[in-house]
């Protein structure tokens, strides 16, 4: 026996009033595709140039990761605090401020103060940091520094 399947043309006719979700699903898909296609890949910034650097000069500099946390002494060889951080100006042309922690114990109860970075004297090895002419008492009189919360 042979079976014959017949379909009428009415099974393939699109109904004149499709449901709303079907009307707008094609539009939503097209909008999604356009959104993805319109995203441009990140391009390098204009005006950025690489500069050749003398590595022998760089190697003679101080690694801030090694200097931060160092004990800060005065010129009388008295401990006056520790180097908590170094802050660069927004123009990024130089390191402007050293944040010192004065007093406290193991980072608790200390008083943070800002001093000009160029007032610090760092020895050739980067292991001794001195703030000439300073004392713990004078540093405690400075306004307390607070980091921005963001």
C-alpha cells in the first residue's frame, strides 16, 4: 500500500493579522543586529607616540614599590614616620607629594600628612629616606591628609 499526503495551499498562507509579538520580533531582531554591527573596534588614540627611553637612566631610578613603606628619618637620624604613598599631579609630569604616616603603630592610629616629594632625600640604594629639618612633633602639627574615597 502506498500512502499519499496532500496539503492544501491554505496551510502555507500567511494570516493577515499575525499576533503582535510576531510583528515586532522581526523589528527587534533587526535593531539588535544593527546595534552590534554599529559598534566600532577600539582604535588607538590619535597623538600617542612611543618615545625611545635610555634604559640605563631608568635602571638608576627608584622603584616606588620598594620605597613606599620605608622608614623616614630626619637629619638627626631620628625616626619621624614612614612613607605611606606617593601622589602624582593630574598632569602626570612629576611626583608632587609624599604622604607620610606619623605616629601610630603598624598603620593604626597614625596621622597622615602630605609633604612635597622633592623635599625627601633618598640615598643611592633607595633604602634610606630622609626629610631634613623635620621632627615628629612638627609633622603632627600639619593638617591631616585624607585619601579621596573614589
